[in-house]
């Protein structure tokens, strides 16, 4: 009996312990959820509403409590917890993800007359129309996918049909809701917007980089794009990105208009611009543009235009799309802003080919929202044309709102004793006398094997994606390896060992191993990419492909005469001479033999042609496309017997025109009478042959199956 009692008491104690444990777990789980709710609320009040209710100290105390509880109880982990906003130092490689709804680009104009023609066409086709006018944010496009009210995925625009999964980095952006507020949202939908770097974050970041001796970002757009692709989300978290959303995408969305969808998005916790307006006439649209062309300079973030969209979704469906862009929206780009400042001095930069580029150092001046201290002067001819002189007061513009350039001199401010500028005659890096080749505007340093910027530039060119595609090595890492005596030329890459890299600053064991693996993988790159990666002057990606197709091996290219080289497509006398000069250099020949021993591919693989439907036809590909990347289109042309040409000329049969193609190329094609076709026209030429061996039918036809309401730019 006593034994039974003892057993009963033991069982009772265990049962009570379990009850206490379950109760404790419930309390911890409830506290974690309560902390998460509070932090999300206060985060939204601070970063979206700009109306904080608690101090930073109080917010940090709540965050520390949450982090401690999550660390002690990993069973309650949640990928959308507010604690993920601090980021992680773990390296993350980006996976390519296909967009469920294509991310189209917009047509754009700098002309009010063209904008008015756009409005007239809309009114003729759709009748009296209501428009939503918005600011055009100058950042990097992003698509956020939400499922069951939580952030599922964040993907960059990429080529419009697929982009990089940057979810871990976007979770650190404080204005992106990890869980939605309120209710009534679709169970699955996407929302598009722009990842921005506010001016305050940009100035702080560049100040930190300048103090560390790192290269500065040219503008907030580049800084935002570069930050979003950082391998460490902890770095992203520290850089102060922002996100503004402007378009909801999905199937069977419960909205009748664009305005309604964004108002709902605002209620769900998304940061939607407070500056958008409904306009019902050309006059109201013009007034919106005129106001913001000036007022944008007071904004804390970069903008470069206005976007005008048809508001009504039913009208949008009637208007439809062109092959390149929606017919119901257009971007009006503000004209480049100009500023007057003093030229302090001129530096001379050396590129990987030895080309010398003069760069003006300016007295700092505010231009299009950023402080400009430097501007390109292009070459000696451009400097002579401007008659630019030391201490001149010069006009600076941002070409396309990106790259500062000097456009003129204020002669009324020039001192009477001013003297013409004397262009340098020796390399600023190695002291070698400069040369100027016939027909070239730039001067060059001929010391290819002994000039530091040329050496570094050639290595960076060799590792880039369209050449050997060696991941984990950027410009800063290449420079680090060079300074530590591990890299002197491209062949040295294949002698590197992981332990050599692991002990260097900013690397470590895992990064070192990843770099070495990527270097070994690069030996599988096809011959044309190896040829392009060598960095032969004037031999671009397309020319390298033609040389590879024509000669089939590097030995054949090396031994070809000038006359034989010119027989290859896209190779003129200037390119032939450059190729001959490259292979006449003993140092280059030594590097090539070391690359051969490392196992790089010096012969072209035989490619089985799919058909001859494009036999005898020459194509130039330009712009962005919806269903294919430019590389895919070029591959299709070659698989079906056609030829790819790099430039518009009389020998071109077709120009396949995508969105955002250069106007000069289009104008030249029209002048030469070249037939200009769309991506859809090109697909029609191939008919049923459109499928490549690597692409499944569902993948190629997917973009065409999207609902019009869910298909975006």
C-alpha cells in the first residue's frame, strides 16, 4: 500500500511539474508576443508616422527584453520578429526568384508636350479620366510578398521577370512592416515600391567611408542599391534605408482604383507617400509637376520626377500594355539641376586599359539633394572645348540626375591673369610618358604590367559576372589581396589558398572557402567569357563571342594575322591591331600559359543549332525585355542561325527594341532603314521554335498568363 502511495505521489508531482512548465511556457510565449506587438507599434509610430510615443531608451529596453527571451527560448522563434531588424553577420548568397507578376518599367518623358499627348490619347480611348500623380522616387525597386498577413519574400526588380531574393536584408528596413495591421488584406498579394537612402543616411555613410579611406558612393540611389545587395544584413541594418510603397499587385484584388488600394495599404501599416494627389485635368497635373520641380529640393530623400497613372483599374484593363510598358502610366523626369561653384583642382584617374580620365575637384555645392565635390571632365579635348582653367567658376549638372559633369564656365568670374590649363604628359600613378592613339580622344598610360590601377582594374574586370563570375571578390577585396602581395595578375587567382585569405581583415574562414570554391568553379566558364575576361582593349562581350565562334580556340586567335582577324564578325582593323599588340606582350603570354595550366577553357564547345530560321539575318538587341533577358535573346538568335551585332550599322537587318533603349541607337536605326521589332515580333519570327533546351514551356509562357490587374511595371 505504501509503495502504491509513493508511486501515486510521484506521478502527481510530475503532473504538477508539467502543469507548471506548460503554464510557464504559456506566460513566456504571451510575453514574447506582447513585446513583439509593442515594438512593431512603436516602430511604425517612429519610422512611418513620424510621431514617436516613447523614448529611444524605452524602445531599446523592450527590444533587449525580447532578444533575451528569444535567445533563452528558441522554440518561439519567428522570422518576422522585430528583433530581426538588427540583422545578422552571417553571409547570405542571393537566390534568383521568378516574379509571379512581371515588374514592368515605365515609359518616360522630359517634355510637357509629350505628357499632354499621353493624356490626350488616354482621354480618346477611355473618356474623361481621373489620374493619380505621385513622386518618382530615386532608389532601387523592390517587390514585397505577403502571405497570411506576414512578410514572406522581398525580391529586387532584376530583369523584370526574375530578381534576387533579399528578404533577410529588407527585414532590417524599419519602415517595412513584418506583420500587417488591422485586417481585410488579401491572403496572398505583392506590393511594389522603392528602397531609398535618405540624404541624412547617405551623408553619414559617406562620412564614415571617407574617414575609413573607402571609396565614396556617387549618390543615394547607388548607395541604396549597393546596401541592399550586402552579404551581411547587420551592415544593411546600420545604413538607415527607408522604403516607400506605391503599387499593389495580385489576382482578384478587392479594389476598384489605385487610390483605394494605396489607402488600404496605408491602413495595413505600409509607408505610402503623403505627397500623391488625384488630378482630373491637364492643368492640375501640370501644377503638381511645377510645384514639385522646386519643392523636391526640401524633401529628405531623392526624387527625379513625377509619375502619372490612370486611377481606375477597369480603365487600365481597357488601355492595356505595349510590348514594353503599361499604356496607363508615364513618368515625367525633372530636368537636370545646375549649380555654380569653383574649380579647386584636377585629378587624373587611370583605368584598367590605361585610359586617363580627368576629374574636377570642386568647392562643395548642393546639387539635386546631394553635396557634389567632384565631376568628370572626360578628356583633354573636352577640357579644351570648355577652356576650363584653375580657379574658374563652373556650372555643374547631373547627367540623368546621376553623374555630375561640368557644362560651362562663368567667364565673368575669371581673373584677368588666368592661364590655359596644361594637360599632363606622364602617368600620375607610375610616371610613364602618356601616349595618344590615332582617332582616340583619351590619353593612355602604356605601362600595362607595372601601373597599379591598371593591374587592379584588369583583375576586377576578369572576376566580373559576364567574364569569370568569381563571387565573393569585390574591388576592395582585390585591393586587399594586392596590398598583401597575394595578387599581381589574373593568373595569381588560381594559386590562392583558403588559409592565405582567412587571416586577412574583413574575411575569415567561411568567406575564404567560398572565394576559393568560386575561383575553382570559374574554370568551367566557356571560352568566349575567358577571352572577354582577358581584358583585351576594344574586345567587348559580343566581339569575344564572335572571335570564339570564328577561331574556336585561343591558340588560333593568338596566331591569327591582322588580315585573318579582320575576317571575323565585328572585328575591324583597330580591334585587330589591339589583339595583336596584346599577344605580342611577353608578360601576357606568361599569364595565358599559367591560366592554361589552371584548367581554364581555351577552346569553344560545339553548340547544336536548333534551326536555320534566322540564317543570314543580323540582329542588334537593345533595352530591357519582359519575357527574356538580353543574353537569352542573343542565345536564341545564335541557336536559330542568326548573328548578333554589337552596334547599329548598315549590315544590321533587325533592331530588337526593348524599353529604355538609347534614343541615339533608335534614331540611327530609323535613319538607316533598319526594321525595328519588339520582343513579341521576334518571338513570332521563331514561332514554335521559341523554346530553348534549358527553358521549360511553362517558364517561358508564365508572364503571358498573368491577370492584367496583377501585372505591373
